[in-house]
C-alpha cells in the first residue's frame, strides 16, 4: 500500500490532534483501506456492551468499561473506501481548515522506570498472579504490561499505519482517534466477531512462539496447548449458545508477524443479527486476554496487574447488524501521545509458567509495533 497524496496525508495526521473522531482500517489480505468519520465533534459513549445491539459504526471498547474509559462508537457520517474516495470525502469536509490548524500539544514522559525496574515490577505482578493459580483459584490468568518508545518530531501516524499494512498483510491494521480515547494504532490477528447475514465466525487464539528468518517455530509446548484448549472450550460454549450449525477447524499454527499462535476457527449461523451487542458481551473478554473463571479473573486483573489497560485487550472494528461486521481484539497495539507511544503486550499465565519466559514472550509481542516506529 502506498501513501496517499500530501494533502490527504497531512489532513489525516492533523485529525489525530483534533476534536473529531475517525478511524481508518485495512482488513487482512486486502490492499485498500476503509475510512469512517463522525461529522460532529465527540463520538457517542456507551456504558455497556449490550447497548451496541442494533447499532452501526466503528467501535473501540476498553478492557474494562468505566466512566473514565467508556465504550466509544464513531457514527459513520462520512465513509469512504480507497484513497480516491477518502480524498474526495475529506476535501469537501466543512471543517477541513480548522483541522489543518490543530497543533501538537507537548507533554512530559510518563515512564520514569529503567528496564531493570520494569522487569522487577512485572516480576512482582507475576508473583501476585501465580499465587491464586497455584492454589487452583484460577485455571488461567493473562498478565500484561506497558512499554514506552520515544517519537521523532516528524512522526506521522498515517505513514506508520501504511508501514504496518505493508509489514503485516495477515492482520487487521487500524488507526483510530477520538477525543475520549486518544489516538490508537494496532496490528491485530484475533477476530472476536466477523460476518454478515446468517454466516459468522470467531476464533480461539492462544499460545505464542517466535520465529526468525522465516523459519517455523519449534513444537508446541504442553503449556501452550493447554492455554489454547481453555480458550477454545470457552468460545465453543458461547457459540453453541447463540448460534447454530457450528463448524470448527483447528487448532492449527497461524502466523502473525514474527510470531506464531495456535488458532481454532469457529463458523456458525445467527438467526437474528439485531443482538450482536449481547453476543459481544459474552465473548468479551475471552480467556485469551483475561482468564478463567471469567468473572473472577475480570475482577482480579485490574486490582493486581499494576497498571490500567485502557483500550488494550478490548475490541475494535466495524459493526453493522444489517451488513458486514469485522471486529477484532485490540492486540499488538499502541497509544500515540505527543512525543512518545505507550505499547501494550500480555500473555497467558498457568501454574506451570516461568516468569522469564513470559517476559520474553511479551518482548516479542511488543516488537510488532516497535518494528514499524
């Protein structure tokens, strides 16, 4: 994918500093991108995932919906596909000149920790997670952490988005900005809900290994197999509850950048598409980003992880109950700030997990975004 002309390039970069809400995204194995924008400032916020029932638009949902971090739905007042249409839509936008005048707001670094201190904090959180796992209070927990990377003065969000599209053809790539959420970019391999009419699919994606120089990874460990089986069983139960005529493929090895995962595909039919919010509420968060039992893990993680995930490990994408829906788990993502980005990565923790191996797994996952900066 190539960069659009300079005018479109500048305008989209300026939009990331504006009071308008927009998203630009590219689906896996495609070359063109979609653009969605709300024509009025401030996108709508929702307090509960079920409120998405019957709604249409681009959604960005947090891991935990709170008053400070609500679920946000960008109304599709302006939609376009490919650079020609996007350019035409933006050129005629009445607030174009105001957007172009938006300036970058300087900010201060929010990460005073050294690499050694960050590992120590992760190690402490790991111990907090392992204690209830070893007591069998949980079957699985997902431990994540943030990392920070400085930005150059000439950093371009759109240029970085294009680079991600070219580097990661297998993944859904997005750039999304709202005044409520800030600016986020991601390259995610995990569908949470996709489909149209009666035909729908979701996936169980868990287990991670790194590959180098296009060489396949080694055999899957028992820990990775067990982790994937837990996620698959959870997804299977929900799909059987809401859908019919389910078919299942996997687990098989699926590549995502320089990582491979264990993946199981679930295809099913829905009689009624007006209640996609209810289905998303049951699917989110899957054990791939949370743990089991779900409710207990969902409460445990914010109290013990040591930081706030915000929109990392929530979900993001296009929702349309009367058309095509493509919603993904918000993985391999970063939050773009004035002069730095905050990156996020996590991994599944079982009683057999080892802290150094888990830390190294998150390091590999962080590289997905670091490599395009």
